[in-house]
């Protein structure tokens, strides 16, 4: 299935785009999705593995399953004061 992943903050800056599109297996888990994105975009690998993933505007765990209709966002850790 083909999915779009919205990027924010440092992920958006590193990739130089606001969204990426990937072809993934049906019923891929969030954890496997993060691994796949980190392989496809090695410059973002460390950031992706520490990032949260949102499915349909709710934070998900690595065990959650991604569906083709899901709105997916990669949310890097935030720092500052």
C-alpha cells in the first residue's frame, strides 16, 4: 500500500519537504514503519528512531498497525525552554 507521512520540525528540515510517500506492506506496524523510513532516509535515521508517530492525530505505540486511510505524522522530540 502507498502511504503519506507528514514531517515536522527537524525531520522536515533534514528532508527538505513536508511530506514523504512510501510503498509499504499491508498491516505494517508503527515500529516497522519507523525502521523502513530510517532505511529510506538515512540522514534522518537517529531522529526517526527517537520520534513519536501519530495515527489520525493520536500518538501511537510501535505495536499499532498502520492502515492506508490513516493520517500519519512523524513528530521528532522537542527541546528548548
